[in-house]
C-alpha cells in the first residue's frame, strides 16, 4: 500500500496549484468587454482573483478530494467508513456549501451547449469544468467519488438492504450505451432547439435538489433515482450523468487509479464480490475498456493479499493466469 509514496507530495502540490491557477486563468478570460468565452465582463483585478481563490466550493472540494486521495493511498476503507464519509460529503456539498452554483451537471452541459450555439460560457461554469477535469486527471473519479453530493446520496441509499437480498450490477455495455445515447440525443436537441435535454425543465438534472425547490418533475426524478439506488450502485451516474461520462473518459488519463499487482493476486475474487461497482472485474481481467471506478476503496479493503492499490503506473503483471491448467 505504500508503493510510490514519494510521488504523493508532488501531486498534492499539483492539486493545490490547479486549485489556485484555474480560477486565475478563468478570471483572465473574463476580462475585456464581456463578449466571447470569458463571460460576465469581469476584469482581472486583485479582488476578482481573491474572490475566485476563496470560493468555498473549490477550496473545500479540493481539500476533500485531497483527503480522499491520501486515504486511498494510506488506509483501507471499508463499507462503514465509506458510508460515513459519504454522509459528510453530502452534508458539506449538498447542504452547507453551495456546490451547485454552478451545478456539476451544468458545468459540463452548458459549455457544450454554448460552443454549439455560439453563446458565451460563464466564468463560474468554466472554472467548475476545469476543476472537475483537473481532479479527475489527478485521481480517477476524485470529484465524482469524493465531492459530488448527489453521488454521495446515491451511495448512502445503496447501503439500504435490497428486498431481494441481492444488489444488481448492470452490464456496462448497456448502462454506458444508455448514457452515451442520452448525451447524443441532447446534442441533437441543442442543434435543433438550442436547448439541451438534461436541463429542459430540469427533467434530467437532479442537482436542482440542492436548491431545495421540490417541484413535481424534480421530485419524480430524484425519487426514481433513490429507489433505483437501493438495488443498483449509483444508477444516475452510470445511466445518465454527463459528468460521469466525462470523468469516465478522463479515467484513462488519471495518474492515480485502482491498479492490480498480478504477482500478488490469488484469484480469490473477493474484491469482485465485495465491490458495489462493475469495474473491479474488468480491472482484474485486464480489460481495455473498463466501467467507471468511483474510487470507493472497498475492493482494496477486500483484497487479502494487497494486490489492489490506488497507485501510479503499471504494477507487476508477470504471473501467468493459467492456474486452471496447473502451470
């Protein structure tokens, strides 16, 4: 679990630099007459830069993601610890801190819509988009798995025992196919109407929940997701969320992510059995295309031989998998 620990301080510093530089760069784009991509017409002065740097959602979000990275690197996180951490994330970013201004979903969707329609991209949404992307490149799903309040809420509900006694792991080719299809339909809708599917009357935007406005459409959406969460791990993330789609692509570039040391693996499959998500089997099997891994750490805790770690670079893969043949 302590391999590559020399790199941890380096990437902690890199994370801090991103938290500092992204708002500054975004503010720089906001200067001038307010036209173009900067949006808002704000000038780059000391007060605007300080305002960006002291924005609570970015500072606190970065610190929580950093804490998650350190925990994943140094500690085994079981289900009970993970649930408590998700409760804290939900309270911090869903209740106490206005993480939804802008919402993560709109931070991804609105810039795409703006690019397609030629409209301006606001400073806050551009900053949030780079913030989400930066965290996701540093560590796989550090934003989705450690900062997103709606993802945390789904995980908390998933801890409720299913009436059938068994949780469902959706085939990734189906869930991701649905998620990609929704995104493509949204793009077509933007071209046709100038409005995206997700935020059209907020029919697919559960982050409006954190405005604490309980409209019928929102209540139906959130209620359906929470009911599904009892049976399926993070159903909205896997089936609908454009942020999840973006960060899934960024996982392939992530510096830190769950990696397998094939030399230590004894093929007991405990990690696959204990993990709530479908990604662990793909990691163990060495698949090129892997489902989203939300960095919960449960598979790492379940492994009796420490073959899994939230690490950097390629881990040993020199053990033959032909155990069945007696080699």
